C-alpha cells in the first residue's frame, strides 16, 4: 500500500509565497515520476511541475519562473515553492507519484485573494 500526503496549502494575498510538501510512504520502490497537478474551480486538472526519469524537471508555462520543484529522495518527498502567487493560481493542488501504478494525494487547497 502506498500513501501520498500533501500539506502546506492556505490563503495568501497576491504576490505572496507558499511552499507545498508531498510525502510518499508505504511500499515505495523505483519512483519514476513525482510531481504536482492542480484543479482550479470548475476546470480540469492540469499539470504544474514534476520530475520525470530521475532528475528531469518540467514546468507548465503558466508557472515557469515563479514555481520551483525540489525533492528529497531519502524522504520520498517533493516540494513546490510557489512565489509571486496570483489569483489564477487558486486551485486544489494534488501530488502524483508514479511507479508502475499512479498514486494521488487527497489534495491541498491554495487560495490567492486580496
């Protein structure tokens, strides 16, 4: 059994920062991909940032230059540093871990509002 747990969401004002964390636990082996998706209100889930094939990082165009993904392999944890947050970043943020099967966390709410 694999468990994926996100934390760090909250309510911030435009221009502020947040750091999300995602920890995978349980029967972990050979993680291929670990990353973040988000689902804005009344929209489809979309890719935000992730590690693929080891250390290759990718970002959505909408967050490139503002968000930074990092990982701690020893802890099976991935982080998302989000700077210069804007109202359009408001969404539920989900962590995804892929190792054969794809596992999702329960999501953490990020709200950017003045």
